[in-house]
C-alpha cells in the first residue's frame, strides 16, 4: 500500500489553489480541505451578527457559537462549507464577504480556532489542504508544500470571468482592487502572514493551464508516495 502524505498548497488569492488541490485530492483519493472557506464562513457569521472586529471579548464569544463542517456534494464533486448546519457555500463567495474576510482572518483568536480544526482534520494524513499558512503554520512538517503564484493581471482576469458569469454587473476594477487589498492584508498581517515556506516548491501558473499544473503537481506528489 502506498504511503499517505499531507499536501499543503499556499499562495495568493485567485491563483487556482483550490482547483489544483481538489483535482489532486480526487486523483489520489485524498480528503480536500479549502481552509479559505472556513475563514469565509467565520466572516459571514461575524457580518450577519454585527460582531465588532476590534472587540476581543465579542469575538471570543462569537467563536463559541460557530460550528463548521464540510459535507460532500455529489453534484459538484466538492465538499460544501456548512456554518451551524446551514449550507453557506454560495453565501461565502459573495463580494461583501470577500471584502471583509481578510480582516477576520487576521484576528489571532480566529486563526487559533480555525488552525486547531485544520490540524485535527489532517491528523491521519491523506489530505490536500489549501490556504495561506498551511505549509508554514498548520502543517510545517507536510511532506509536499506547493506555493502557487501567477501574474496579478492574469489572476484578475480569471477571477473576473468566474464572478461575471454569476453577476454581469461586476467590474474588473472592483475584482482587481479586492485581490490587491486581500493580498496586502494576507501578506502583511502580524499573525501567520502569507509567505512561502523555505522547503516549498514554487508553481507559477501564469502561462499554464489547469491540466498542465495538475500534471506537474501530481508528479511531485507521486515521487513522495
Ligand atoms: O482562499 P480564499 O480567497 O477563499 O481565502 C479567504 C481569505 O481567508 C483570504 O483573505 C485569506 C484568508 N485565509 C487565511 O488567512 N489563511 C488560510 N489558511 C486560508 C485563507
């Protein structure tokens, strides 16, 4: 039987990390965890309940009211994010959540809450997890760490096409601003900022399609399994 490993995929917003992580997990029959969805669900709860991001006590209390779980959705082949037993997979992708999630993800109490759950999910390995701090903080001993990057203009274009399919009124400028804003907060925050782990392999997919990057990452994984 082949060895089960942990694959950590980190990188900037809209680099295609989740698509790659999901494809690898499917190919290897591993569990796929989109940790960004967890921060988005927490942000959604905070926004719905008007939690003041500067009030540590309110934040601690709110976290005790939040139950997160993933549930496989056979129609998409992906696990949906549930917040207190409500499927929030669509709601967490809305722009009003995207515009606030980086502030929520920068809070130490929120990170402790999410990271503990992520570590428990990976305890028996056989997992592909994507995020910003997976190779540096969540699983510093992951066997394979991939740091994904792409040119910002390409990332904007990809994200814009994805969002415009659902909302034709969306502007490319707003998508570009949101990406730049999130990248800045994610990489400059005090707690677990986005950075490349020293032992991560870089995957720049600016000029690659999904199949090409999948093949490359699969080769890296197979060499370790
Ligand atoms: O990957 P995403 O765009 O869905 O992530 C949403 C936000 O959560 C993003 O601003 C960065 C943050 N995040 C994080 O801080 N740590 C993670 N492991 C995953 C996401």
